[in-house]
């Protein structure tokens, strides 16, 4: 029974030294002097703000992508002990001593370094030689643009890592399918494929293109599996269910997990929560949550409310008032009411708050715009509250000067103007998929008069040191009069207004409700599409007709540029074209029953094209349809797939198109010379990749190989 103790315990492991060596040089190239420059470099100014929000647990909204990538960057800051206290206000600002620059840039650098051995493994799993696999890894290693992007606090290297991980995991799963289906390694690689796809989408929305590519290849393989007559119906069904769970269900659950952690971490009110609904804001600590604590479930006397025009253009805005009044006489000489202004603000402000008053019990004060709301517990409001202004809002009969012809009426503040209470409130149907209380409803009508009220588009004017949106356009007529409750119904409504049910709305908002709203806002929020000095078009990327100046030393000419290795970029584009022509040629000849390639070689060739050429296409072509400001770094995920295709094409040309040994030797010499030129270009551009050496004006001019490259030259 104890015989096993008499024999030594032996563990056998297969270690691929190629992978070890490539990982080592990848780490060296990406981690070398990682904390240099110790200054904000290009888009670090934006990602750094989000990291600070994570450190302080303040809610923010970024429409550029889901939260997973931001959380990875914040993880680096957390591991480095960053407290979030740094003002990310300009590119080139020197980091203070409390900012762990090395830790903040560590995870993107690790992602870029691990992409090198991953490129080797992808080409090897595709069934090509070690020489082709090493060539793909070395091209990823020396590509200047990939080095630059992975050494900074940016997300492109993270996106590329998860794209490659998804492809590699699926290839390993597919190869396991041939030998050991449903084995532990089979399940591991299948599940990892789904998780990697979800991580790619969670880093940036463009990761969905790689996810769809993997789904397409998996669907094609599943279709062939269904036609395999050697498998029983039950076994085929098990295969399909396993793929559906791993590639459809798991990615959705992981994606939801990203948002769950995101919302769990960001629990405090911040500058971006004004975009969200009142119910969402009430779920955050501070801000609206402090004001709505103990608020009644339905609108009642004493309720503190904000009124938001959800159809406002260019952005929704809140009904707002301050102590300023309309002028007594306009510029054209026409007189005015000289009453308090009521405007529309597209941002949070203390003067957006209104208190619903009972005119029968509080005849002294009408409209209250409260800026110093008292802190109190649950229960009815006291008879008096502190506030900046004590006016009641009414729709005046006077027309604003911009709308006399249209008979639009201005909203104004006036004292002792008490319309019937039933005129002040009419609640519409609840917003879809958001249950519970007044925070979740839309107000449809606020006045019973059939005259047109001011509404529609906004006109921005400068007031109180900021832009205000004055309602000046598009009259909206009340489509029907409000039926006033009578008799017993009126008494019940008045009792409801005076004795409302209490409820904490923040506790009633589920995670799915918060996720749905946040995801919708992220997809629909308007980004700044203004033209940028370094913006470019997709056509500029393939020919490398653009560059980006990331950083310039404040005293010397040392600088960092996003520049590609022109030899690699041109060769990769040429290889893609050659692959497409050869693929079409082989396909046409196979249609004529002429098989130039054996069946196994043809399947490898087609799969390599689907994943590498297809990966380039799905990560590049969609940018032609995007109406947003584009930069050169958007092309890097597509470039990574294109580089993987390059050694595949070279090996195919050498092994299949070169007929004699002399031709193969000559072609091999050309490949060696080509790779040497790529290494030479990479080393020549190294000062602009790492920014660790100051160059003279003549040296900088010598590096400007294209007139469109904006290399900065100081004038001393």
C-alpha cells in the first residue's frame, strides 16, 4: 500500500525554449525604462482621469468603451498605491511624486510583451513551421508602433492581447477537438476563448469585431461537425451545447461581471452622473442621494424635484431659475415683465431644484429654488425651508421677443401666484424597464392652458459666467385639457399629497436596471467629434501617411512619436494582397477539380486566411463607416493580424511556388535581406519610439521620410 513511497516522484514538463526566449525579449523591449518619460503622454491625460475616479470611487461615464480596460489601468494604480490625487489637465505635465508611473504603465506593457510569444503560438497552432512562427513573433517584437503604444498608459496593447488570446485559445481548442474532445484541456481552451472574447469587447467596443470573427469560424466548424456521420446525434448535440454555452453565454456573463464590479467600485456621486436618470443618481452616495433620502414615492407636497426636458437639443436640460430677472426694456425698445428668469441648464446646478408647495398651507411662498437644502430624516418637510429664491413659476401671458409671431409664452417667476394644485402635476406612464417611484416617471403636462408654451430647441447665451439654454423655439401645444378630479376623488388626492408613502428609491433600482441605463448612455452619449491636429483617415493608415507626436521634452529635442516600421507595414499590405490573389486562384482551380494543394494544406491555408486576413479586415474596414475622430492607433489591432499573415505567405511562396532548390535558396536570401532592412528601420526609429535620446535638427530632418510625418524640430 505504501509502495509509491519507495519510488521517487517525477514530474515531466515540456518547455518550448522558443516561447521562453521570445517572452524574455518581449518583456525587455516593453519594460525597458518604463517610467520614462515621467510626464503625461498624449491620451494618458484622459485615461488618468478615469484612474483617479476609480481610486476615489467616483462615478464617471466614458462613451469610448466598456469599463474593463479602465479597471485594468486602475488596478495598476491600486497596486502601486496611487491615491488618485493628480490634476490631469494637460499633455506634458510632470507627474508628482505620489503617481506610480511604472505601475500605471505596467499592465499595458505586459500585454504588449506577451503578444510576442502569442504570435509565435498562433502561427504554430495554424500548422506552419517553427521558422514562420518565430518570424511572426520577431515582427511583432520590432514593430515600432506596437512598442510605443504598449509602453504607455493606453489600451490598444491590451485590446491586441485579448484579440490574439481569443484566436490562440480557439485554435488550441480546435486542435484538441481532433484528438481529445471533452477532455479537461478541451474545456479549458473553449471556456478561455469565450472569456478572452468578452475581455476584448470589455476593453473597447471594436473588440466585438474579433469576437464576431471567432464566432463565424466556430459556426463554420460546427456546421462541418453536424455533417460528420461518425458522431451520434446525442454527441453532436453535446458539442453544439458546449460551444453555445462557452461562446455565447459565458461572454455575456463575463461582460455583465465587468459592469457589476464597475458599479460596485464607483459608488459616489461625481461630475458625470448628471447624464444619468434621477433614479440612477439616487443610487450613488452623496449628490442626489442626500437630497432624496426619505423622499415620498410619488410627487406630493414637500417633494423636492427636478424637471428635465428629455427631448432637448443638443442635449437634455433641466428647468432652472436664479435671482436674475428679465430686462425691463429689450434692445428693440419693447417692454418686459422684469420678472425672475426661468431657463434650461444642460448640467447639474443647485438652482435646478424645486419644492412642491401646498398653496392652502403655505400661501406666503410659491416657487422655491432651493440651493441649501436642510439635512433631515424621513417624514414630512417642516413648514419653512431655506432657499435662495421664493418665487412660484407660472406660464406668463407675455411673449418673449424671439417668439412674438408664434404666440409662445415665457415661463417666469412671480410672487403670490397660486394656480390650482391640480394644474401643477400630471404624471405620465413610467419609463420602460425602470420600476418604482417618482424618480422614474416622465411629467407630460405642467399647465392646463391651451396656449402654446415655450419649448423645443435651445438658444445658448452667456449668463452668470457660463452658457445657459434659453427656451426660444418650437411651440408645443397641450393636446388635451387636464381633467380636474372632483368630489371624493379630489379629497383622496389631497390626502395623498399631504400623507405620501415613503420609499428609498435607490434600494429599489436593480443591477440590471442600472446596467441597462449605463450601457445605453455609453452607446448614445455624444463624443467630441471635432477635428484634431493628428486625426487621420483609414486610407492614410495603410500607406503610413500620418504620425502622432505623443510627447516632446520641455528642454531638449527628445520626443516620442507613434510611427510604424515602414518596411513591415508595406510588406504586410503586400502579403495581404498576395494572399487574396492566391486564394481566389486556388478556389477557382478547385472548382475546376484541379487541386494544387493537398486537402490538409488547403484547410490550413484557408483557416490562416480566415483568422489573419479576416482579422485584419474586420478590424479595419468598419472604420470607413464610423463618424468619429480617428487616429493612427486605431489601425494597430488590424496591423497585428496582418503581421501574422506575412510569414505564412512567405513560407507558402517558398514551399509551394519555388519549384527548385535554387529558387528556394534565392528566395530565402531575399527574405533574410528583407528582415535585416526591417531591423535596421526599427533601430533607426528607436529614438522616436523610446524618446530617450535627443537628436539634432539635421538628424530629425533625416527621419522625416514623408512630408506628412510631423516630427517636431526646435528652433534655437
